[in-house]
C-alpha cells in the first residue's frame, strides 16, 4: 500500500499524464473518441497533436503553415496542468496561498511560457482566460462569485495542489479553493463545485465508503453549500443513464459526470472508460476523474510508457515532496 508521499507524487504525475494522453481528443464526440482509441490499437499513449485554436492565426496562415506552428509534441500537457503547477509552486514558495502571486504566475504563463512544457512557444488558452489575464486582477471585494457566466470546468482541474497542501484542513480547503477559482472564474456555484470536489478527494484518501464520503462533504460544508451543489452530491447515480448526462464545459456538469462515472463503476479502468467515451472535454475530465478513482482504488502503478512519455521538465517529484512538507508543517 503506497505511503502519503507516493500519493502526492502519483497525483501530480497522473494529472499531467492524463492531461497529455487525452488532450488530442478534446472536443471530439464520443463516437469519434472511440474510433481514435481504436486507431492506436486500444493502447493509450502519448501522441503529437494539432490544435488550431487561435482564430487570428487560422485566418492568417495557410493550413500547412498552421500545422507547423501549432503541432504539439507527444507528452505535451495543456493549460490545465500549467496552471496547476503555477498554484503548486506559489504555495511552496510562499507557504500559504498568496492569491496575487498566483495571478502573477498565471500572467507569466500567459505572456512568457512560465510552467509550459519545454517552454514550447506560447500555450493556447480559451478566450475567457485571455480576457481575464489581459487585465489586472480584480480587487478582493470584487472576487465575490457574482459573475453568472464564468462557470467553466478547467479551474476545477487546476486546483489539485489545494487538497494536497491542505489535506484534512477543511476550512482551509474551502477558503483556498474559492479564491483560486475566483481569480479567473468569479462564479459562486462553480467555486462550490471546486470546494466540494477538493474536500471529497481529501476524504477519499482516508475512507472508502462512497455514499458516506459524499454525505460527509455536505456535512462539513452544510452552513454555506448551495442547494444546487448538494443535489449533485446526493444524487443516486445508479439510477441515471449515460444518455441523461449533459455534455459541456461547465463545472457543475464536470462534477456530476465525474461522480456518475465514480459511483457506477467497479474499477479504475471502468470509471475512466465510462468518462472518456461520453464527454468531449476529454483532457479535463480524465485528470479530474483520476483524483477520485486513483485515491479510492489505491492505484500505485503508472505504466512505464506513460511515465517516460510525459514531458517532465518541471520536477514533478520535487513539487509533490514540497507540497507534502507544506501539509505536514500545518
């Protein structure tokens, strides 16, 4: 059985690995994902991929030049892992969550390739991230969760370091998850999805009764947790068919779909397959679901091809070790 350091190190590596493996499939519908899995022989691996997200670039460049400009190497992980590492390194350097420092690191990622694998050109980002990071950070008073539109799920993925750093400190998990969400996605319901998800994974490290864990999350945060999020946590997912699930990029959907795959599966492999074959935000869902099933099923192996194939020029092991030291110092 792995020790806590194995858990922390595995969480960082799995995050980057699943992000990398599934990034080429993002925005593909379930049927096409199944075809692509078959095309690589049913054996998942890191592959190079082409992502023409930048509208200006698409309009200016020929298809051939465009592919040369935006073809990412095998093992390349996305903005979700880059921003996760920004939060992790900020926690390590400051021994607390300094939200202004996190925002500065996000801007350094956006402008100067900070925490981008191999410092590989400028990483892509969605328009809402560009809109936020092209400006100064909102004041603390403005970070109040009142912007209805900002519910996107990528911030759920990037907050991995919060539950690693503040494991067992549920009031800290609540406060730090909320702030790390609000700086780019200032929405209350979405932030509570993040808070509850981080609490859930922290609990899973120590208990394995699925129903009890979900009820415990509600019990811990019962004073403030919104009704909409309570309903997601306490849904009987065994009575829900995959056809009844939504398919979009918002945080409540990500939480609900991950819980469905988690609650209705009997193994790590089954949960991942259920998740990936249904939803099109593949890199985000795969990394999010790993936190749940990896912790629950005590997964302690990573296939050598996956481990050696992911780009690791940011010292994942060192970051994991320092986050554990952070937690032990609390």
